[in-house]
């Protein structure tokens, strides 16, 4: 028997080979329903992982940062699956979890439109409804390289080539979609229900401007509908306070990308406001004993 120590210090005994999910179920049905993944001695793992030794164990739910990351990362894979299903010529590059959501970078000739985002989101819902198992696989390095070269997935090949020699190469497969990833992930796509695609932006491959410009789709996901609704409401409030939007609506200034990113053209009302602020700024500095100098720019 192996001994599993729970967060409260309680020790449970199991036969070797017990899965993380079985341990969670033994704790209680409520936790089994909420669990997204687990940790073994502090390391996040899939619920399907077989445990063969004594270990400290905890379940990961959406209430924890690690649990949120699992849900978000799994959502990025779901989005990549939807995109490559809808647009077979598109190459999936990389897609991590980030604060409040996730993104995935794609190599596609045509720009993604708002219509495309709606279609991708619909496809994601269809794939989630199928409750497709998400299965971890491992391959030797050379086999992994050969696999992705056959698929003409140059971005995955480059990522594998950049991994240390001798390091295990792990993948996650859901349906026909397979992605290079350390994990952990959800057990199936059915857990992903409350998500929203937000925007598209340009992003250089691996953040290097010498590389190709890719298209980055941002999204967000939550464990409950009310959490998603609240977050989307918050984003709308932020948009209302966006200085670019306010500047245009109040006739203070305008931005013209053709002149250069971030360059402001002050309108008469905005010019007066700016002058008042600058006058106040100068006076406060003089009162505090500072002098003002000007340099070329």
C-alpha cells in the first residue's frame, strides 16, 4: 500500500497505481466535481496520473492559481483545435495561459476577422459539447521530430529542437488534434463551457521582430457562467474609460496610425487642457526648488 498525505495532514492508503482522480473521489464527490487537476509533492499533474509511491497530494480547483492555469491552457488548446479544423492551412505556433485568460499564435495568410472569431468560438463550443478525452502521450525526441515534420509543423519542430537533449517530449491529444505541451490539462473538453474570444493582435514568433509576424487570438475562460459574465462586464467598463475612446468622444485629441503609433494630435479643447496641466506641473516644480531644462528629442 502507498500512503497519500492530504493538505489537512490526513493520510489515506491506496494500492499502487491509483489515479489522482480516484484519490480525489475518495475525499468527496464535491471535490471530485470541482477538481481540474492535482498536485503530487507540489508538482501539478493530470487527474489521470497513476501514483505508485508515497506522496503529498492536493486537488487543484479554479479557486487556485494553478487550477486557473490548467483551465486556461486547456482552453487555448481547444481554440487551436477549432482554428485548425476550420482553417486547415493555418499553422498553430504556441498558446499559453496568461493572467485572466489565454492566447494562441497562428500563421495564416488571411487576417482573422470578427466573423472568423465568431465561427471559431462556435466550433469550440461544438468540440466542448463532444466531451473529447484529452490524453497525454510521450515520445522519444527523434520520433516527435519526425511526427511534426510529416505534418509540416515547423513551429513545433523548432520548439522540440530547442528542448534540452534527453528531456522527455510530451503531447496532449484530443480527437485528431495533437499539441506539444508539458501539461497538465483537463481530462476532457467537456469541462470547457464558459469561454469567450476577445481580440486579435499581431505578434512576432517567439517575440523576436526578426521573425515572422503571426496572428495572436486572445480569449478568456471561467469555471462558472457568472464569473465569465462578471469579467466581460469589467472589460466593457475598462473600454469605456479607455483614454483613446474618451479623447475622441470629448474632442480632446485623435490618434493617426499613419503618422506613427501612439502619436497624439491635440484638438483645441485638448490643447487648452494640456496647457493648464503643464502650467500647473511647472509651478509645482518651481515651488519645490526644481529648475526645468530642455533637451533635443
